[in-house]
C-alpha cells in the first residue's frame, strides 16, 4: 500500500450508491399504531445500558421516535434533496407479525412499507431493506425464549416470505439480520434473549447464534425462489483489532478476537462453520444441535457482505496492560494512538480501509458499507435567520472515512455503496438517547422527550449533497 497523504483522493466508481441508513425502532415511533405488536425495543428504555422494563414506559424515547411513521414523506424528500441514490431502512417485524408466530400478516403494517417504497420510487432512490434490525417481537422473546428456540427459524422464514412476495419486485438489496455478530454481546436486543433474570449459559447463546445463521441462510434460499432478482447480504458489525504491542501473544489475542467476529461472515460466505470455531466449541464443552438439514441450509451463501463501521480496538494478552474503553456493543482495549468521540468510541478512518481490505481478501464478495458516522452533541444556532448546526466535527469525521473508502476502492476492493448512519437524528441503540446525534438533519427532540419534532438542515447537509453530486470528488485530505 502506498502512503497517499499528498496525492489526490482516488475516484469512486460510476454507479456507486450514496445514501443513509436507519432502523424502524429508532425512527418510526407509533409503537402501538396500525396493528403493531410490541418488540423488545419497546421495553428497552435505556438501550443496552440499562435494565429492561416490564411494559413500555413513557421515558422510552423509541415509543415516539422521531415520528417518522407519520413524517416519512417529509424525511424522504429531504434525503432526495441531498441526492441520495440509496436508502437503507428496516421493516419492524412486529408491524407485519405483531406477535411473530401468527399464520397471516397484518395488512396495515405491509401497507405502511408500500407507502415508503412509493415515496422512494417517486424520488428515484433505491431501497436497501434490513429484514430484522434489533426488534424481535416481544412475544417471541417472552414466550419462546427468543432465538434460543428453533421455532423462531420457521417464524422468521414465514416473515421473510411475506416480505419477498410483497416487495420482491420493488427491492433489490436485502439484509437478513442487522449486526448478526452482536448476539453474544447484546442477547436481548440482538436475539430476544432476556438476561434480566441472570446470565445465560454460552451453550444457549451459541445455539441461538446457530438458529439465526440457519434462518439467514433459509431466507437466502427462499429469495432465490420467490424474488430471483433479489441480492441478499449479511450484515456484520466490523471492528478491526490491533495488537497493543508487537508481541506474538498479542498477535494471537488479535487472532482470537478476529475469529470471534469473523465467524459469522465466514459461515455466510462459505456455507459452513470454520475449524477455529469448532475448536472453541470443543474447548468450551459446547455441543450444538445442528441437523443435517441445517448443514444443507447453511450452504445458501450470500451475494454480498454489508457492515457497520464506527471504530477500531486494540487487544493484548497481558492483563496488566488491559485498559478497556467504551465501544459499539463489543468494546475492547483502548488504543493509545487514537482520539475518541464524546461517547468514548475511538475514531480511526484508516481502520475502515483496513477492514474493507480484510473482508475483500477473505470473502471475495462485493461489500456495502451500510453504517458509519459520528454520534455527537449538536447545538442549534441561528444563521441568516435559519436554524442550523455548524457540525464541522461531523463533516471532518465523514470526509476522512470516505477518503479511506476511496483508497480501498483503489486497492481493488469492490464496494457497492455507502449509507451514512442516521442521516436524520434518531434514537440511539446502545444508550437510547436523542442527544447522541448522527444526522445531516437535526430533529428538535430532547432526551427528556420535549421538542417540536421539527427538522432543520445542518451544515453537513449541504456538504454531503456536494459529496454525492460530485461522486466523492469534493472530498479533501
Ligand atoms: C449499530 C446499530 O451498532 O450502531 C445501530 O446497528 C446503532 O442500530 C448504531 O444506532 C450506532 O450506535 P448508537 O448506540 O450510537 O445508536
């Protein structure tokens, strides 16, 4: 690799998709409207940073969200104004199957996503749909034990079939599970596995992981039959890992951390469990229930790999040197060479280039960056009589990461597109706050629930519009 710090930013390919990404539970609100059932998110008022509640409680910002359920047309028009060519959103499973185990879907819920797709088509924006983004129907969590139960594979498959049949002719890009590799780290949010009564044995967590992987592969097989034009992707949380020191033991610690993350992508792209994972199971004395049919199902590999990228971590085998920092769901050892966001997530644009190369070298599948961005506190100010946010810190973060995407493309990595996380301010996943803002569009709502919900364009709004218009040509070193 060359040091390209003084050379021009490489060009993005023609047809590169530019846009933003959201998740239903973080934007829609209307948690009990249109026949929607409850999802795990409706009882997570503090995200993964606090305990679940027994029932939905008023302090849970997600119940109203940013009211996208009622304002989607206005929001999509703003995305179109920035020139989005792709928009990633998720379908709330409990809008389509309120409990998750019904035989027939809720027509009102399906009609809502028809309207979203109508709006996107009107503006010429390509949809990218996540089938399940951290919102398992609550009944499946409470009555079946979440993804620990094999029955969820069938419920998910039924749900996926309904989506492919209904929207298959309108949606090309699909993702099966958001950040499927977060299951062991956030069992309730990611797998509907309630941990409020105490720790869940790893045997059960690994079994749940297996069920999700089989469900993902079955959805892929189903799409080939029902929606042959569909491109199916897996979605993983990426987190490059650096050795804290050059010692071989630290390199081994990196390998172990990488294996823990990469096994999901390995199964999705190669169709079977890798040897290092089988070794972990053996050493931990875990025996999974894997049927012959499961093994056959897993052979339905994905068309592309998508991932989120926010930060990198370090690893060390030396307990004396271990200083753990904050991080996106998984966290890790703090890297002394990197700055961090206000929430302690270490900022590392080069890590994005590294992870793009790692995934491409390893899997040889087209890649899609479906989440990246900076969560920061914003201050609304008046400029020329208009309310806005001067978010130069966000512009710098995104610019520097996109330069590294361009470098990876130049390295020969096939990248389909980039969707910035939370193009409009949304409710956070890990802390369930609104004050942790990612958007190009400011939403007037506060952590205490007050606010008009009005939308305002930030400085980064025009900046991103120009990046898209110039296909990356306006990025700077
Ligand atoms: C990803 C999730 O882990 O990170 C999103 O897929 C989430 O749902 C995003 O919002 C950013 O995390 P947070 O906690 O800042 O919202």
